[in-house]
């Protein structure tokens, strides 16, 4: 029984997407660090640990609880994800995950607190009433800049200064595109459930164009910081253009992106480590 409940919570947290929150922490740490000694500290480990699992339980647990009716029409929940079936397990895990946010707050300097608070507020407000931003286009897309906030907090905690605005802007635009692309497979289920999103409002073809525009602007923002970063992020508008021009269904392409994101995030992190080690 314990294994079943644990497995259910594990699937609720979307392990395939864990690095969407923890990955930005790693990137923020390596670009904020001034020496290798700053890479592995109680602060950086607390941030990475929190955003690897508890933050995902919080984010997706709130989403599943308040999307229970909508998810009844969503075919994704029959295969790769789980439907919330009621009970106290998920709300209890969400409450515990929210409480555990006190750990990174305790070990980080005040410079990082606005980023951490922003994540908690947007992470809940995205799915929970009264705001329920996910049903208020284009706020559903814009609010998903929350995925860059763990990285901003990590950078501020390690560097002792705020991250560059171009990096925040580029990461925010990237997150907007990634969120809206992930909503394409949900267009029909959301319309049947009466849910309005940026994707349902634009339709599939225009949503592809929207994602391409956001990812292109993200690449430009990063290029202004470093041309090599811009070239790396330039993979995204190329990839979405290829999907849009092909016969590949969006619901299938959606599951390729964790691999692409992991590869790009790894290269970003390795680039930061190279800069740190070799100047």
C-alpha cells in the first residue's frame, strides 16, 4: 500500500519534468559562482534538492487537484500521467512541500527571497482560484516564467548580486514558449471542458508561430549576453518549425522536449563550468 501511494505521488510530481525546475538551479549556480568552492554548499544543495522534488510536488499537485474535472477529458492522464482521484494524500503532500520551502528561504540571502516568493506565488496562482492564471490567456503563458525563478534565486544566492536582466528575459520567454507548446496537445480536451488558454485561443497553427516567436526572442536575448548562448537557444525555433512543417503530431513531439531540454541545459551548465575553470 505504501509503495502504491508513494508511486502515485511520484507520478504526480512528473519525474520526466523534474529538471525543468532543478536544471535552472544548476545553471544559476555555475554562472553565479566565482570559484569551484561555491558550487557545492549547503545553500546550493538545499536549492537543488527542493526544486528537484518538493517544488514539483507542489506545482503539479496543486494543478492536479484543481484540474480534476478538466483532466477527465484529457487523454494524457490515461497513459503518462495520473488523474487526481480525491482524498488527502496529494493535498497533504502539497502542504508539506509548501512548508519545506522554508528550508531554501532559511539558507539563502535576502537577495534570493523575491525569486523564491515569486515561484511560490505563481506556482499556486497558476492553478488555484481565485486567480487560476492557467485559464486567463495570455497570463497562462506569461506566468510560466516561474520556471526561470529557481535559477534566478540560485544565481543571487551564489553571486551575491542579482542575475542579468537579459538572462531573466531570455529564460522567461523560453518558459512561455515551452508552456504554450505543451498546451497544444490539450487544445481539444480543454475546449471540450470549456477551458480557455493561449493555445485554445490561437489554435494549433498560430500557437506554433507564437512559440517560434518566443523562442526566437529568447535566443536573441541570450545572444546579447553571449553569442554562443544565442546559437544554442536557436535550436528551439528551428525544432518547432520542423515539427510544424512535419506530419508529427504535437502530442508525440511534446514528449521529445524533455530530452532536448536536458541536452541544452547540460550544455549551458558545461559552458558555465568551462568559464569557471578556464576563464
